[in-house]
């Protein structure tokens, strides 16, 4: 569906449906779907929603690097949305680093189980549970100028979503 269009057609989505969290911290922000024209279709909207996920991750990624001074060299993704190959590919293109999806996408539950196992002595340390995480698919792409331009346009849409609700 979202791959049936070459790009987002100028459509951008800001998922501020209950305000904006990090790094904006604006509870009065509201969701925005902007840039639609007569040529826009449902595929542009779907693509803009997927792209918005990658842009939000990019904001957090950049903030983490600025705050810590640590250069992040890989992004590990999980959850149901990580099954979307377009999203994984676009995230790698936007960040310019490898993006890895695990074989078990429910790593939050796996992590909780591993922590519980550590607490009751099933494992003696974190080295014993490292093999619980295995890469299913890794994508490594170079940054692209076009993706960077779309990200900056999305950031303008974020500005328009702020301070909306009283």
C-alpha cells in the first residue's frame, strides 16, 4: 500500500494525538495531517504516518547523542511495527546507520522474563542472556539528502502542531 507511491506526495503527519513527548514536552500539541492536495491519496497518508514514526525516532536519537556525546552506531527495533520492511529501510536511510530487527520482536516481554530469571538465579549474569537476542534482519543504508529534507519539513509540521489546545 505505502510502497505504491514514490514518496509522501508532500503529506506529513505529526502524531501528537495526546500532545508531544520528548524532546518537545508539549501536552497542548495536537495531531496534524498537513500538505494534502487534490493529488494526495490514501497511500500518501499511510506513507506519511510510517515516516512520522522514523522522524520521531530520529529526534530522540539526535537528542540522545547531543545529551551524552556518545555516537550511536546501531538502532535495534522491536514490536509489531518493526515487521514493516519499509519502516526499517527508511529509518536506516534517515539515520545513516544499521537498523536491526530481532527474530523475536516481543523483546519487551523477553527482557522482563530475563530480568526475572536473573533475579531468581536462573542466570548468573547478563553475559548468559545475551544470546536471547538474535538478529533476524539488518539493514544498513547511507543517509540520503531527500530523506533529510523530508525530515526538516516534518519538523516544521511539528512546530505547527504545538500550543494548539488551551
